C-alpha cells in the first residue's frame, strides 16, 4: 500500500486538516448540546485519515477523505447507496486487504500509527478494531463457541466462561440465551443473531467497534434493542456506525459524517449541527430527502 | 387498477387457458421418463446379476415360504405399523437395524486386516506410540495451557513414524508378551468402552452415567472373551465385532431412550424381530428339511481363495487386496487432494500474473478428471514401476495409481465444497483478527468437511471398481493368498472378476463372476451409504 503521505505531521498537532478545524471539539471548548446523551466527551482522536483515496481497479471509490473520529463516542456515517461508507469502514481495519482489486493511497492513522505502514500486521490491527456486519453472520457453531471464537484465536483462554458471559451481558443477550449456550447460533432469531455478533466482537475487548448497517436486517423492536446497546457500548468503546436511517443516526450518534455520491466526505460535525444546520446545501437536500 | 386491461374481467383467473403450461408439462414428462429408464436399466442389471449369484430357483419353495412367514411378514408388518404411527419410530427402527449391520461389515473388514495383514504386536506398538503422543500433548497442555495444531501434528507424526517402529523392535525383544486376546481386549474393547462412556457422560452431563456405561460395556466385552472358541467366536472376532457393531448400537439406543424420556422407544426392538425371524426360519428350515438356494455367493465364496473348481472358488484374497488398495488410495489421494483444493481456493492469488498460472492449473485439473483410466494405468506403470523402481503388481503401486486417477475428482469436489462456504463467515473470522490459517482451520474446513467427505467417498466408490489401471500395472490375475502387507503382490475384486469372465467354463463365466460382482457392488454401495450418512449427520448440525 502507498505510504506517500508518511511525512504529514502528527494529527495530534491538529494542523492543516480541512474538516477538523471547525468541528473537532478541543479540551475545554464548549461541546454542542449532548445532555440527552449524557456521556463524557473527550476530544481524543483514535482514528484519523488524511487525504485517503481508495480505488477498486480503475474506479475511485473514496476521494481525499479527512476525518478525525473521537474516542468513546458514536460516530455515524450516512450517505446515499454506493458513496463509499462501507469502503471507508473497511479501510479502518484493513478488511479491504482481502479484496484483490482494492488500492489505497493516503494515510489512515489508528492511535497515531498509519495502519498502512509496512510494519503493521493487519491481523494485529483487527484484534483491536472489531467489526459487526450488515447481515448477521454467526458461525455455524454453538452460541458459546461463537462468542469464544475471538478469545480462542487470540489465545486469551483464561476465564473464558466469565468473559463469554460478560460479553453476552453487554450485548443484552445473556438472559435470552443463558440456558441454551450449547445450541447453534443459527437457531437464534435475526435480532438475537446480530446481538450475538456484537457480543462476539466485544468479547475480545477491542478499542474500536465498526458497525456496517447493523440494524438493516432487523425489525423495529430488534433495531431499538441494538440502538440501546450501541449507546451503552459508547461508554467503553469507540463506535463507528454506518446507517441509512437518518433518525437512527440522529438518535444514537455524537458525530455524523455525510458522504455523498462520488466518494466525498462532504460534512463531518456534531450530529445536532449536521441535522439542524448543515453547512452544505447538498447535505441539507440529502437529509431532508430531496435527493439520494 | 386490477381491471385496467380492457379484456373481459370475468376470466382473469385463467380458466380459458390463456397461459400455456404445455411445454413445461412435456419437459417434466420427458425428464421423468429418462429417470425411470435409467433406474430400470440399472436395477434390471443388478437383479439379473444377483439372480445368477444367488440362484434362487435352486431352493425348495418351502424354504422361501418359511422365511417369508418368519422374517418378511413380521418385519414388514411391524415397519408398516411404525410408519403409520408417524412419530419417527420407523426411522428409529431402521437405524437400529442399520447401525449394527454396517458395524458388522466394518468390523469384518477390520478383522480381516488383523487376521492377514497387521501383526498383533505391530498393532500393540502402534497403540503404545499413540498413547505416548497423546500423553505428551496433554502434558504439554497442562504445563503451557495450550498446544497449537502444528505441535500436535508434529508429535503425532513423530510418534507414528518414529516411535511406532522403535517400540515394535523393542517389544519384539521381550521374553514374554501378553496374549493376543488381552491385547485386543485392551486396545479395542477398553478404547471403545471408554469413548462410549465419555460420550454418554457428555451427552447426559452426568459422570456417573458415563462410568456406568463404560463399566457395563467393558464387563460385557470381557465376558465375551471366554465364549468357547469352537463356536467360531474367538476372542479377536468377539472383541472387534463388539467394538464396531454393539457399542455404536448401544450408544444409539441410549440416545433414543434419553430423548424419549419416559415413553418406550419400541422401534429399538425391530432388529430383535428381524434376527429372531432369521433364527426361527433357519431352525424350521433345518427341521423340515427344505434346502436353501445353492448360491454361488455364500460364506465359502467370501472366505476362500480362488480355485480351479468353481464350487471352491472364492474372492477372499481379492477382497483383502481391494481393502488394502483402498487404504493406499485414501492415504495417497485424500490429503493431497484436499490440500490442493484449499490452496487453489484460499491461498492462490486471484489477480496478477500468477493468477494466470493458477487458472491454467485449474483448467488442467478439470481436464485430467476426464482422462481415461487406461492412461492412468500407463502413467502409474511409468512413474512408480519404471522410474521409482517399485515392483510391479504390488498393493502400493496399484493404490497410488488409482489414487492419481481420482485425485482430480477429489480436488474438484473439495473445491466446490470450499467455495460453498459463505464468504460472510470468512469475513466474520478475519474481522475478529483471525489469521488465514485460523480461518481455514476453524471456519472453512469444518463447514466444508461434509461436502469434501461426500465427494471423496463417491470418488473412492469409483476407485474400488477400477480395472484398467490394475491391468496396466500388472496386478495378479488371481492370487491364492491374501497380501500380507502393502508391498506384497495382490489382486483386487474387479481384476479377479475380469479373470473369471475369461475362464472357459460357464460356471465361472456366469455363476462365480456374478457372485464377485454382487460382492463388489455391495462393498461400493456400503461406501456410498456411509457417504450419505456422513453428509446428513453434518448437515443437520448447522
Ligand atoms: N469489492 C468491490 N469491487 C469493486 N468495486 C467495489 C467493491 N466494493 C465496493 N465497490 C464500489 O465502491 C463504491 C462504494 O461502495 P460501498 O460498498 O463502499 O458503498 P456504500 O456507501 O457502503 O453503499 P451502501 O449504502 O449501498 O452499502 C461503489 O461504487 C461500489 O460499486
Ligand atoms: Mg455498504
């Protein structure tokens, strides 16, 4: 992968980023209304990108993305279909490496280290950045084995029962499955399967959890369960979530990134600001449903 | 909206047949006819051959009547009754009959290997080496917490390849050695009872139940050793057949009883009805003096060697030869085939210059699957006999040649199975931070295994019937004793059948040959049945 932007300054010095200068909350600065979300806002950035271009073969899917994702907050990504939200998500934990035709230029930092540096092991990266996919994809193994999977492959085998229980409790699934841990994960309902996948992702205690439309295959009840869960998760984890549901983004996220067709990041700001008073006319049109 | 069309609204539901179904109906009928034709042809052939092998017309009609009354009527009636109850009792009944039947077949195969091929002390050395290997792995786990798969593999290979032969040498210097029956009892009987006990303990979540099961099984198998050997049930026969037939049956019965909780699973008594019917029938026929058919296919045929006289001719050495050959086929083709398929599907680059080479290889594998078997015979002859200097006509050469023949089939079917594993599962695994190897071992392989096994066992079914390669590599036309190892000359069933067909006497050409064909087909169908069972078992899991 290309490292041509390696010489850019450390993002903690916060210089020169197009978007962040107006949006990134600084220590001590007034954070725009968050009382209903009631969680401490830190300004620390975990994931940041600078001038990130992504190509599939010859077609460009993302153009010069600059973003700074804050720690222990929920960042939502919205935008019309095909604008590159999933692509960006997959860049963060290098799942794009699995796609042969995918080429990445620019810089994407996780905790001040460019993840596309040649000395970064993508496997080690993915152990710190968990992922939940659009459609629930539990392994055809028992519920217990599903949650224990990450622990096993990462060799964290001490106290496994306890960790599995904790993960299932955090995913609000424990009460429903505690008596049937040795049944197949595929026997669960869709919403339960998705929470199982979330439990699987948090069992290994990652720092960031990426969610690609985690509620798109769920009914309203299961969706609201997953939404509640995401708000809880943000107390401990950084959550980046892709969604097509504006209300959902407005309800659960602290920050919102709007991608528009062509793979541009058009606006990135506090959720309330984006929804109530967007900078760009195109974003306003998109949010109010005039196009997209 | 619905009546926007200006046609008459009265017959929108199609009663005037505007929508033609004719082509579809014709197509369905043609397909049905083709299927029936195929089935009838194959079944007809089998019935014809079986008729020659059994010669039912030579039997006294009374013989048939007796068995019809004692065996056929009661068991069919019972099955029909179970079938009408529609609570799965018929399945229980048939499974309870099938498990001991296949267990007996498998046990007989193992028994033959022990009588003719594997020395009892070699076996002891092998078991000892395995125990040491397992002990090392468990000990290491206790100290270090866990073992990697590679370490386990390494220990296993060292134990079998290095430790086994050394132990054998070591054992053979002992002045006194345990008696054969003790070795059988403590390797097969104890091992089988222990596995069953563990399974019961796990399924019931109850250690005491497991222990009870273990004790009951082990006491029974030990008691059986003291049966008078003149009945034909010698200790090895008893122990091996008990391990392969009785223990799985007992496990199955235990499972059914546990699931039914309370209500008695009457289906389990079906095998007793069948066996009792056979015994009563046999006794009655004997008392009434009704002669059975003078079948070519009988115990004598299965247990004796070929002979100049058709009445004395048998298939035993060729049967053993085929089993040994299949062992070599499986060992030489299965790991390589699955490995190649895994490489092509999971590792090989799908873009870039190397991907062209990979595509080329894949196309060639597909082509190799269609190369005639005679050509593979020639290849085996050139490769193994002329080039690698093996003796011609020995078991390994036959097995490896036929192994080469089915290798492309195994690769292709394994590739299909691996490709059928949903990509979302791989994504999930990689997303959790699994390496490629972890993903393959923990997600892809378990998921693809039923498919891989089904494809491979079907390929083995093809392999056991191959004749042309055996002709090319010089397998013996007929041998009079079973091969006593993998480097001994051998003949296989199809080769033996081919020899019989070429004999001048009619009895060989029709009778003995038919008996051989039925034996071969039975072995092959058993293998396919096993394939189907395995597939169903794993498919139900997910
Ligand atoms: N594996 C791939 N190979 C080639 N092109 C791809 C691949 N994945 C995505 N693309 C292209 O990249 C662009 C962005 O796709 P992406 O999946 O990131 O969109 P998205 O914003 O997640 O859309 P949606 O909301 O529908 O999920 C699209 O034009 C798509 O066609
Ligand atoms: Mg997407």
